[in-house]
């Protein structure tokens, strides 16, 4: 029997955006308000889940690292975090330098300020159990505490809680996202703001793609300097992993190809077997780059000042939550919702636009992530071989 056809998340989101734009100008207001009401409830649910997502993903991740603590693990995590920060700050510097040239901030802010958006029929309040920062610090407390105690009961409970949260993301939040995005674009279109949004989105997508290329060139240049090898040849060898990730849209699903190409770059098999699967979870340079750039673009469009101190704090905290991002399409942006809300003050519409813009480029971010894993493996391999010879 032929396999049943299954539409991926990216096509669903693109269809949702297109339908929202097409139907927004002629659907009656009472019909649009039905979707606006759904969006309001969905946003309340998401707000309730965000602290639980942070607690459920970060605490077990820290506990796992602590339980398996070793020099190679700590070094790999350190390099992955540094690579993520470099990517985030490169994105920040480029965005504040180039976006003012392609985004007419005052015009966009004026257009968006003319708010003719429709309201929900009713609202259901679902207050979160704790604030995002409380959840983050509790996650650190539990994760680090578990590494210092002998019992496994709390660790098992957190692992089960993580499974519940991952199921919520994979089976509830992600499947409902296209409908949520459809409602957002439906309301934006009928309010007359869609032209402003699309004009900005098209411009920044090209810049973000170019940034991905620059990040990969930088990562492999550093790896080439450390290993004293041709960085372009190293990067060329990893291209099959890049193009595989474009199709799978998943770092985890690309691991076999990433591992194979890393071995072709003459990385020690033991090092590759350790670093590649680990980095598929904790190294998200491409995802961080996109989130920072999209956030700055939306802030400029809404006339919000891009404060350096807030962005530095945001990027550093984003790097932490990216380590715990679940391995499902769109998982990274779901983990990032917490810091977008708590540090940058994004509202539900801005969050929905962030999600839509992120997912439309998710393939390229994932491809950047997995290709960069090969560069980290080369650096770790050099350190490993140097220690072996000493």
C-alpha cells in the first residue's frame, strides 16, 4: 500500500499565511472574530505553558549534562554556547546596521499604530503558575541539585515531566500553530497592515540567509585555523549534511549524514560519535541568528527602541534556552517565546509573527546548525588529539 501523504509544518504555515492574506479582505467580520477568539485562547494556553516548557526542558538538560560530566562534554557545551553567542551578536550587529536602511521604521510604526484589528468574542484567562524567570532559576536549581544527590527519584520525575511537555509541544502547540497564524494574518489583512508586514519580511529574509552563509564561513575559518587545514574544503565536505537538513528540517534526522561527512573530514570516530549527536541538541547558531534578527525587525516596525543592554541580556539568555530546545520542527522558537516575552516584552501578535517568520526559514536555520556541528567536532578533535599526544 502507498504511504499516506503527510504535509510538513513549513507548508502548513505557508498555506496558513497565504489563506489569511487572501481571505482577510472579504471574510465577514463575525467570521474573522471567531478565529481571533481562538487566537486569544491559544495565546492564554501558550502563556500558561511557557514557564512549564522552560522548567520541563532546561532542568533535565542540566541534570543530564551533570550526570555525564566529563571534560569533553564541558568543552563541547562551552564551544556550542560560545558559537551560539557569536551568531547572536553577529545577527544583532548586522541587524541594527542594515535594517534601518531597508525598514522605514517611522512609516511602519505609523501604519501599525492605525489599529483596526478586531477583538475576540470572549477571553478565558489561564494565568501561568510562575513567572518565566522563576521557572528558569528553578530549573537551574533542580538541574544542578540533581547532579549533587545520589537518588534518582527526582531525576526520573523530571524526565517524565519533560516527556509530557515535549508531547504538549509536538501534539498540541505545533499542530495548532498554522491555525493560530492563519487567524493572525486574517486579522492583520482586514486591518490594512499586511502590506507593511510583507514588505519588511521579504527584505529581511535575504539578509538573514546571507548571515547564515557568513556564520558558516566564520565557523569553518576558525576550525581551519585550529586544525591548520583548508576551511573551504572542510565546509565543502559538509555540504551533504547542509542539503539533507534543508529537506528534513530536523537536526536529529540529519545526524547520520552529519556524522558521515564529519568522519570524511578525518575527525576521530570516538569524537565524532560523541560530539555530533550532542551538538544536534545543544548547538543552534542558525536558529539564534534568525530569532535575534526577526525580533529586532519587529521591534523597529513597532517603534520600540533596540536597547543594547536588553539585547545583550536577551542573547545570553536565548543561548541558554536554545540548549534545551526540543528536537521538533519549530521547537527552538517555542523555547524562545519565554525570553521574547520576559526580556523584550513581546505581545501575543508579535509572538505569532515571530513564529510565522521563523518557521518560513526553519530549513535554512537547521541546515546552518548541523553544518556548524562539523566545525565544532573538528575543534574538539584537535583538542582531543593534542591531549592524547601530551
